[in-house]
């Protein structure tokens, strides 16, 4: 097999795998893309040429970038080497690849005397406190979350997270809507 055929096979495999992972039948994906189920099946099995008029709606419906479809994995693609980014009292280290459906981040929070600005955005957040204690400001509630405890909440409720009594470290996982609100504060 030549290199182009290998990359096409990889893209077809990724399309099918994402469809199955997201739980879409051919009919359901067809409704989301305005393509026929048979067209999608032929793309997945290699019986139809890969073209932009098919790839763009499929990638959009499966929440994939075209780059992610055709990216050839490097030999070192398993290990993520996070680089710290600091902003105010937050330091973050990305722990996942940017094209994933969810994002994982390690966060170090320093205590602050300022009242936290609460945000609202579509999505869902989850975090685990690795060290220290944080306060989750969720609507009118103040919820203290200690080392080893986790919190999960819908992000349409105004929310913020602050460190209590010293620095705190946590792992946070959120969907792409949450990524826009939290990682790029």
C-alpha cells in the first residue's frame, strides 16, 4: 500500500470509529449530515472517494477537525509533555490533545482575597482535588471540596473555583464548550 492509501484508510477508520464511539447509526449520522446512509457506509468501507463535499459534513457532525482525520501519528504521540501557562492565580498544564471531545487540565490555584468572577457557559465540568482545598462557587452555594474529593456540575449555573487556606492542585475535565470558558480565561 502506498502512503496516500494508508492515510485514506486511517481517515476512513477514524470516521467509522468516531461514529461508533458517539453511538450514531448510519441513519442517525445521515440525518445530521444530509448524506445518505449508503454514502456514509461507502466512505467508511473505501468504496467511495474521499472528497470535501462528504468529509466536511461528516467531520462537523462527529466534532472532528479535518486535520485530526488525516493526522499521521508520530512515534511519540502517546506521551503528552504539558507546558505551564499562568494567568493571575491560575497555572494550567494541558493533559490532553486539543482535538479531543473532552479536555483534561492540571490546575494550580493560589488563594486570592478578590471575589471570584462567576461564569456561565454551555457544557459540563468535573474536577478532582489532588492537594489542598477549593471552594466551588455554584450559583448561591459555596461548596468546599477537599483533597481526594471530586465535584461535577452543569456549567449553565454561574460558577467559579478558588483556593482556600493555601495553594490547591486539581485535575479538571470538561467538554469543548468548557474549554473555551476555562482554559482561555
